[in-house]
C-alpha cells in the first residue's frame, strides 16, 4: 500500500483511525516510528510512518483523520462534488473543518502531505 512519512504537528494519531486525502480515503493499518518500530498512537512532534492510504496524496493535500468510516465516506463524497464543480484547488481551500485538529507534515512516497483531526 501507500506509505506516508509524516510528523504529527498537534493532536494524536492512532492505529485504526480513518483518514481522507483529496478524494480518497483509507484506514491507518500500520503506524510506526521512522526506524520501523510499531506504534499504537503518536503525539505531537513525533515522526511517524503511516500505511493504509488508498492512493498517493498530491503535494500539499491535507490528510484528514476522522472518527469513523461513515464520516470519511461523507467527506470524500463532499470533496468529489466540490472538485467537480469548482476545480480541485479551490474546492479544497473552501472545504472547512471544525473541532480539534491533528496536523502532520511530511512526505507520502515522494509527495508532501498534511493531516488534520476532524471530530
């Protein structure tokens, strides 16, 4: 699967969390530190490797962590509609999220990514 090397900027990321990047979703199947040691959860300022994304995110695309698969599917559907009606870059900027956030900055198999927590 797709591997994303990231740094958690705030919040926490846990194995089993559902994530969305662009118009694709996935589940964090494996979470490890950069040396490959498995983790159950990661906190702020911690570099991590995420396995489970269904597609490679574009550089700068946020990776959103959500509580359930249903929320992930809803977010993907909403982004698909916005991307088709307004163009991808304008749609993602217009897509607002609320609640506590988890942001990760790093590389996802040669392309950058960010992660935010949405409740």
